[in-house]
């Protein structure tokens, strides 16, 4: 294990620091990549990995058709849809559960707009943990079905996503559960930073000029920043790439903050966009995201729903890549960045495809259960108590 030598509190986020040196990065070319290849830069003690699902090692695609269409000859797509739940949330789930297995915790919780919840449900099922998930009242039915088919206990919170996050964290604290909430558990970003390590290796140990990623709560982009920064601090890279974060026009709090414009109500409406995966009206670590973008000379941009749909179609037709609307924000953002002169066509550009749509099994019945609650811990407690089987004669 790379020694954790310190913790830095950055805008409310516990930022782990290591004894950085080149030896922490694997030497030579890998026959295959996975997240555990970088365990010397993860807070894990020696010992076998117990998490049972494959994680990491997603392909970096050269996409010749898309390169020609956009006239960007060094365009790449880091396709994070090859994991168990088809999203980049699998990395964070894996590291948090690995930590929980080592500590003997039996229940994991998170709040999510959808993908993190599905990844948590899948990972918990494989690791034989109970998953208690909190989502907003308008969470997509298909994603709810995926959670319950994997056996998760799901609470839809009437007050919305922010309240769901608070309720999940309160439940973790009260009941001693494993807290997987993005932006609060530092392991989530420690896992997500491994995307940067993989990109560096897959490009022949080179740093791209620009990386473009969708942004909701912000940890994916912040983790990329940390990962590339650690490559520099280990002495194997000389610079970091510029980061471009992309939000939906109808839910763009960080783009408004970036441009110094007070957002209108229609720019903070999570129900107003098809990009549910990034529809977060108040980002958990927004200040950290803006600092990372500003430090590297990057930018924040907002794209329309029409642009998201067009980008998803283009990814399928020109690259053979499936992407949900929130993930297609990377390509939509690149098109806008090229038009605005934020990215030069000669640069090496990596787009992060964060997820694709996955449909639940048509089989009837679910192993889990869904309840609608107010943002009150006592309602959660009563619902969980009622799940317990009654004893004979009771």
C-alpha cells in the first residue's frame, strides 16, 4: 500500500495524500488493466481483494469515424460502460465495499440520481451486503426496477435529491452503515481517480491535452483532477490536462457559478432535463470542481437536451458507443468547446462516457422493496422494522 501520509480538507472533502514517488505506479505495460492495479495509490492494506465483481480497466477507444466527422484526429473515448452496472459508479462502489468487507460492515447506503444507486445495489448483491438506497421521488422507474431486482431496499424521498442525501447520511451515522455517498466518503474519489491513471497508461504514459466529462455533484471531474495531479507528484508526468465540465442547460448551477451569472429557476430544474444522471441543482463539491477547472485553464459549459440527444445518436452511429443522455454530455460539450475556441482540433482530447442505459429484466417480482417517505429518519426506521419477518404467534 502507498502510505497515506496526510489528509487535506478541501471544501468539505477529505482529501487523502500519499508518500508520492514513481514506484507507486506499476512498471511496464499491462496485459490487462483493472482498478486494483493501482492499489499502491489506494488506501488499502495488504491482503487479497474480496470484492467479487470486475472493476476498472475500461477501454480507451480511438473512434476513427468520430474523429473524421469532427476533424479531431487525436480524439479518444474512455468508455466506462463495461462494468457490472454499465457506469463509472462501479469504481467507487467497489472500493467502498472492499473497505466495508474488511471492517465487517453488513449494510451499505447511498443517495443517488440513479446510476450510483444501481451500482451500489449490484455491488452489494455480489458481496452479500444489504443495500439501503435513497432517491428522489422522480427517479426513473427503470432504475428503480434495477435496484430492487438486485435486492436493494429503496426509499423515495418526497423532498427531492438533496434531502435524500441528508437522510442517507443520517441513517449511516445512526445505524452504523457503510456510507457510500459521493463527495462525502473520500474512498469514492480515490476509486474514480484511477480513470486518470488508466488514460495515462493507455496513451503510452502520456497526458492528454483536454479531458471532457459530465458534471452533476462533481466528484468525477474532481477525481480526474486528483488522479492527474498524483501522476505529476509521483514524477511520471510533467503536467495535467485541461478539464472541461459539462452540464445540462436546464440544470447548470456550476456553469452559472463559472460565468458569474445568478441562475434562473429554469436553470436549476432537475426534472426539466433528460440528463437525470447530472441533474443536481446543488453540487456536493461544486467549489472543488470550479477550482480544478480554473487551475488547469479549463472551462464549464452547458448544453441543450436536443444537443444531448444528437450526441447520443452520433456516438452510436459514428463510434458504436452506447451512452445515456447524461454521458453524451461529453460529446455535446466538445462540439460547443470547438465552436467557442476552448479546444483546438489538433489537441489530444479524451471524452469520458460515464454510462449507458440498462433495462431491468422483464421477469416479474423483485427481491427488494420501495417505500415513499418524508425526509425523516423515524419513517425510515419504522419501514425497516416492518420489513422484519414476524415471529410465530406475534
